[in-house]
C-alpha cells in the first residue's frame, strides 16, 4: 500500500497530541550543526522586518528560529536568544536579556509570550506578563528540573522531573493552580492544554483538570488512565489505556461524546479534530464522530462508507475528509462530511475522488486533492479555492501537481515541471502570476505559507512571494537581493515570513 499522505500541506503546525510519558527534553551531542543567517519580510509590526540593531547578530550563527502570531525568536549556536516583532507578543525580551545570552536549546510559545528552555531544565519567560510572559511568584520553581511546557491562550504550565506541575499566566485559563495545587505536587506523568484549560495525567491513572470550566477545566470523575490527549479550542478528547476514548469540555466543541460512547469502548488508535468536532480512528479502519454537527460532528450521511479502510482524516474549519485505502489503485478514495458550503459536500466531484488520490489539503473553507496523474480536484467555497477550473489547464500544462499547499483561503501547487500555480481568494495568495514571472523559468522545489501569503523557494535558493502585500506577499527592493539565492528554509508566523540562509557549520 502507498504511504500515508501528507494531509496538512506545508504549513507547520504544533501537534495537539501527546503520548505518555512526557518527553524529557535533553541535549543530544551531534558532530555537525548547520547555522544560518535570517532574512524577514511581511508585516513590520509582526516580525516582518529585522531591526537594524539586530541585523548583524542575525546575519549568521543561528541554529533555529520559531514564530508565534506576531513575533519571532531565534537561537544562536551558543544558546543565545534574539527576539523581534510585536513587543506585546514577545518581540521584546529586554527584561530577560542576561538570562538569554547563552544555554537556551528549545523555545515554546503561545500567542502572546515565549518560554526558553536552558540547560538544567531552567525556564526563562518573556512577552505579555498577563499571558505567561512573566512567571511572577513561581519564578523560583522554574530555575531547574523542567521537562515539558504546554500552554493555553494566555497561560503556561510546566512539568518538572519530580512530577510536580507549575502554572502561571491568566488565572481564568489555567494560570492559577490553587484549586488543584495539592494534587499536582507529585506523580504527574504528562500535561496538555487547549485554548482555555489544562489537563494532567498522574501515575495512579487519575486526571487533574484546571482552567476555564467551559473549556474542560472542570474535574470529570470518569476521566482516567489517559494515554494520549487531543484538543481543540474548548474541548479535550483522549485515548485511554484500554484503547477507549473519552471527551470533556464544551459540548458544542466536542466535549460530550455520550451519544457515541458505546462505539468508543475499544480499538481507538488516533483522534483528529477541528475547532468544534472530533473524529476517532479505530484499528478496524472505521471512524466515529461527535461534536457540533455543523462542523462535522455528525457523519451519519456517509457513516455506511466509513466502517472500514480509513487511513487518514483531514480537517478543515467546519468539515472533514476521510482517505480510504483503495485496493484497485495506488492511491486513496476520499469521503467528506460537515458544512456543505465549506467542503463537507464533495458530491459534485465524487467521481474524481474514487481512488488514485495521493494528497488532500484543506484551508479554512475548501479542500484540494492531488491525484496520481497530477490532476487537482477541489470542492468547498469556490472563492476560497474550492473551484480549480480557472487554472486547471495551467496545471495540466505543467505536467500536473507535485505538491499542494494552502493559506486560510487559497491553494497553491508546485507542478511537475517546477513551475507554480495558485487559485482562490486573491488577498490570501490566490494569484501567483507575478511570482511566476519573477521566477523566470527557475524550478521551484518547495513552498511555505502563512495565513495570507505564499513564499516559494527555487532550486538555487531564490525566494518569490505573493498574496497579501502587507503580510508577506510582497518583497521590498531592499530585501529582494538577500533572497536571490542560497535560502535553505522558510518559516512563517501568521503575518510574516523568515528565510534561513546557511552561513556555516559548527562542531559540538
């Protein structure tokens, strides 16, 4: 059988899943590490412009960088951390400059703040103090021994190697442990968070929750023996030790699985979710859905076709697509459910989704599928990329699609001949014509996308961009020469891009 398709396109996202026990963060010695120089473009207030005072520091010697909604942070080869972007979101780390001069090796973040792991399990925080950017009274507990950090929208929680949990940030979304403090002093194996609440799994199988009661922060006596936890904005779903599944949190977001609980007693191997519904994948290839029916929480119309052979689930904002093994082809058959206007109804293209599908990606309002012959099939909101007709011939002329990518309301493809093509909402990157001319025949090897724009990298390391001009879809004259060659990787936050150019190698 073919390998499982990459259903998420090229937009990097942080996984909602965690498996017990929590991963212990340790430095691993390596022989060679590549270092990079950075080039930014996009919204200047959201990290799309590197301040002149930082340009020399970021021109070489960077090992990796990450971005939250409106800021970036980069780690140098000695573990120094440099930040820029919106100060309210962690773009200014001036209050912790001394602590960030060395020994940082991993960064975590929410929308408003960052935390840096330093050697020995120390945590350093910066950003909006009310959203976890300052640990306040618990700072002394974060000087050593931290092995994992997770976050809600405005708070952080840290798990220590002795099984203790520390939390800080907005009290209403998990920054206050006082109601459950005694239960979190030892014995905790793992922690997870959604937008409003945290959950901790303990050695004895018990579960502790805290934060917004409406988002799953209320204790549930029947919830225990968790192995893996998944979350959306206001609910949790988990796989238990016996292979069953449970859910809690806002009922309208999938926090109530009682209607299908009898189908979740055993055999659950994975869970996928969008903002308001969950889908459990079982070891017999069947799926079980629950949550808001308008968001895909009810698959009754297609339930008879979802009883076997499902190998992957791709969520959009309000719908799901299931990929089923097809014994008659080298690809997959695709079935959909959820909001019919935004991808839950694929009946108009169903014949093209019967086998031979290699990849499915979703933006907020539509889906796109790539077949083994390079044909692209789309459905959902036409203005958001659900109609590929206007560019179908261009895709065919390029030999068909080799890979698909997405912003929030548009799609783009790298074609077999190395050219590119985009369609969907213009302000989100739905027209790649200007970038195609800029490439001048150079072959593109990959892309990156933020919410509103695409950036494509050619074989020579040159970068072109298109989409919303303010949010990374346009590269200014000063920045363009820096992106003319040797870019090896591109990352994005919601409004900007960051290109990494290899500047050397060092030995640890």
